[in-house]
């Protein structure tokens, strides 16, 4: 593929995460030499705000030769693109708020990617991402789609069924966030780590963290530290109480199940009662984001409109952008770097059904992902949790394509955060009403 004069499209260009991706591109401009950046979004106002912010960033770096486009036209966005970074949110924050608050009203976990809120989001996201992949097949069939759109395993399953040969990698930066936070707290350098991990998206466990500089597996000592002290959030989540609570829960999980470091999203499945008890049914994470990142982005765009040039940008970029840029350069230069990716199982986890969509380490090169096999069976506890969740996710994707109410109800009932089919049906019926504009009609 091309290695210079690259055209990069960002699907969901108006996202508050876009500046982090752009900053990572700018920090790696020699490795990822770009000619054009195309911001594609169906929300014109958000996309225009982001255009102002990204234009400001380019001018600040004196990159006036990079062309910037903000568009609602998929042909303009994707034609001759080399990479598409996808981070769409179908329904926006207002629908995320409903994803979180409807389950909470019934005493169930309210979270954007986990539980029934995640399933509602999944049914919306499938159509949105299938549309994006379809546009790319039409306008740039040789482009690589690097996808951050959630919930990843549900999305991956749906895309695989319709576009099995799409040049697409599905990744989540949560494992990187966990590793950065651990390293920040306990004095390690994550860049020296070779991590072994398996699971589903937001549903997995570390089995080993080999530190090359120390020449040993540091996971046992990390678990010991987690059992005696809570971690503090790293600087990219500084001041965010919800993330601090999430990392506190990692200690709760490791004290009960000390053989592995968990993905902290497992709190929603293993301790759903505690999560619900600690949740505010009237003020959820969606409200925090709307009053935080969303408001902050609008304020930055307004400062630029007013001609201000000092103290405009107010972002903590974290690793979100760097991770997806590293994937792009690994493909372009056939670097075979190692990432945590969401891929079809096909034996990577030997005793899990082969058609599951799992999250495991994989090497990335010119031909895409090469998943790493665990080469040994996982324990029954993890396998049982994963099998049930995989079945629920597959039923949900079936429900989307078959327009099946029955399969949607089965999926909601089987979700690991739901104790009762009665509650599953109550939430499903309310979600159907809330998502009339977005879901397929279920019969």
C-alpha cells in the first residue's frame, strides 16, 4: 500500500476523541505522512466544531500543506482513502443516557457497553457501522478500517457476517488504559511489557505480564499490590471519580479471584448488585460526559471562532489516539507489532467455540491481524462466563438480521447482568420504544 501522501478519514469526525487521534498523527507525522484528513459525521454542527479545532492544531504545528475536509458526504470522505478510523456513536449521547438510565430504573446495570445498555447500543451500532463499511467497499475497497466503535464484539460479529473479507481491525484501548494505570501506580514502564490476555471485549483477564527489562513475569507482584492497596487513576483520567471507582473495583475482584488481573469492566458482570447500589439513577456517566468532554469541545470551538489564539486547547490525550496510529503504521510498514484485537476465535482459545469473537493478542502487518493462540485451555470459570456471554451476543446479532423479538429477548435474558427473564422483557420492551428510530423492527 501507499507509504506517503496518505488520505485518512475519521468516521465520527465530530467525536471528542478526534483531537487525540489527530495529535497522535501529528506526533508521528514522519511515520504516517498524511496529505488529507477527512472528518465525516452525520452531525454537521459537531463536525464543524471539530473542523475548527483540528484546523487550529494543524496551523499551530505549521502543517499548512495538510488538507482538512469536514463533510457529510461519504463519497467525499472515503474516496481514495488509505485508512478509515471509525469511532461513530449512533444516537449520540442522548441515546447513551437512555442506555444507562432505562436498566437502572429496573434495578439493573446501566452502562454504555455492558449489560442491557450495551446490547441496546449494539443494536444501534450494527446498522451504523455496516453503513460505514459499505461506503468503504464502494469508494475505497483497498482501504483499511481501524475500528473503535463499541460494543466491539457485537459489531465485529455483525460485520463478519455481511463483509467477511473487509480489511478491518477491531480494537479497544481499555487494556492499554489498564496497563498504563498499573504502570503509573507501581513504577513500571509498560513499553517493556509483553502481556498475555484473553476474553471478550470489556470482558477478559491477564494471564501473564512479562517485563523485558526485569526478565520476569510481574503479574503476581501486581496482584499482591492490588490486594493491599487501591490504584489511583493515571493522569489521562485524573479527577474522574467514575474511573477511580472502576479501578478500586479491580482490587475487589482480585481479592476474590486472585489468579488473574481482570479487565475492570468485569465489575458489571461479577458485582452487578454493588454497581447498581452505587449508581445514581438520575445522573449517569452520559450526563458527566455531556457536561464535561462535550461542553469542553464546544467551548474550545467557540474560542477559535472568536479569534482567540492562547489557551484554546484543553485536552488530556491519553493513549487512545496513539494506539490506532500505531496500528496504521504497523500495517503500512509491515512492522508486526503486537496489539490486543477483537478477532474470530478460530482456535486462539482452544476450548472456546471457534466462531466466538474474542479479544486476544495479535501481530499486525501488511495482511492484517495474526492472532496468537493460547495453546492451552482456559479454566472452567472463565469459559463458563464467556460461553454464556458469547451466546447472548450471537443471539443479539441474530435478532438484528432476523428482526426477531424472541431472539432479542433470549439475548437480554442471557446477558450476565440480568437475573430474571421478567426484568429482561421489561427493559427490552422499553428499549424498543426508545430506539424506534434506530433498531430494526422486531417481530
